[in-house]
C-alpha cells in the first residue's frame, strides 16, 4: 500500500500520478484566486461562505497530501525539513492557526497562503529546470549579491559626502542615503531623491553605468545555468 501511494503522490509517469499532479495544481490556482477574491470589499455573505468553503476544501486536500508525503517518505525528518516539506506545511498553517489566534494576528499570517504558489514548482518541469539552475549557480549568485551589497554601501557613502551639505533633509546620514543608492543601482530612479550638486550628478552618472551592469549580470548567470541544466537533463 505504501509503495502504491508513493507511486501516486510522487512524480511518476503513470496515469494516476499525472491526474493527481493536475488535480493539486488546479487546487493551488483555485486557492490563489479565492484568496485574491476575498480582498474585494463589500462581498455578499453568500460569496464569503462560498470562498470559505473553497478554502476549507483546499486545506483538507493539502493536509491529506502533506500527511501522505510524510507517510511515503524514505526519511520523514528529511522531508519535513526539506524545502517542499516546509512549503507544504506553511501552506496549510494559517488555516489551523485561525482556531487559536486573534483576528489581528491572523491577518498578518494569512499572507502565508501565498506560499501555496511555490507548491507548483514541484509539478512544473520548467520550474524544476529553474531551481536546478539556481542550485548550480548558487556560488556565482552569492558572489554577485555580496558585490552588490558592497556597491550599494559604497554608493551611499559617496552620495552622502557629495549631497549632505546641499540636501541635509534627504542625505542626513549614510543610512538615509542607502535608499538613493538602491533605487539608482537598480536603475529604478523614482525621482523622489536626486543629486543637485555637480559632484553628485557626475557620481550618479557612474553609479548608473554600474547599475546597468548589475542588472545584466544575474540574467547572464541564470541563463547560462538554465541552458546547462536543460542540456544535462536532455542527455540523460
């Protein structure tokens, strides 16, 4: 019985496994749509009841799926503390917490329901390629994040010294200048904070050039890793 259940809940090429996979994916999408509809103001009581019933049904199915995956896991602790195990648990946690916490706290916890969308990663081959690519390029990505953080700090320090005297209300400290550094390096440029001194403008020009490179680097890293991941899986 355990092997039979495992052949269904785990990703396999048999028909029941595919039907189970499609069913769970459909429920995830329905749950996310239901969650979004709940935010519409002045919903009718019948609609609220229907949405709650959908949520209860989804949680029951997800709970059964979670327990079955624990049951068929070769190493139960390993599954429970794995990425997908934690996601499966957090996806149903807000519903059960609703019985033991006040409504104010529950509103803060309900966003955890959005983690259900991450459950789709398990069933989507394209997302599997993406996660494999992220894992294979994790060292390069971590290095990129480290360098980016250094550049953000360097930018904040630089713009602080150029603009502090001219705009003390916007660049009163290096910490206040971090907001400008982030939106400039990411090339967003909201326009709420900008340099007015000649030195600040020249410094911003170079930071913007660096920012363009920062946007392009992770794209190249992930693209190369994706290509490698797809090629490796196709060769198997």
